[in-house]
């Protein structure tokens, strides 16, 4: 959704959930970033990796 507002071309791809949680989110946090699950212009919540993992665990 947000990528469609950028000038650059981005493509979606599949990733194992474990790779997302244990590799990609760690890289993002190490780079000083954070995670926004389903971002939008009204009520986006920024979450740390452990918060995302806990949210998924409760599903």
C-alpha cells in the first residue's frame, strides 16, 4: 500500500514467518528501524520485534 505511493518499483515476495521474525525484523531494528503492521494514514502503530512475535503467538 505505501510502496504504491513511491516513485520506485517494488514487488511483493513470499517469506517464511520464521525468517521474517528472526532475521528481517532483527536487521530492521539493528538499523534503527521499527515495524508498522498494516500501516495507514489514520492509526498506524509502530511495534518492536518482540511485540510483533507476541501478537502473532496469540493468533
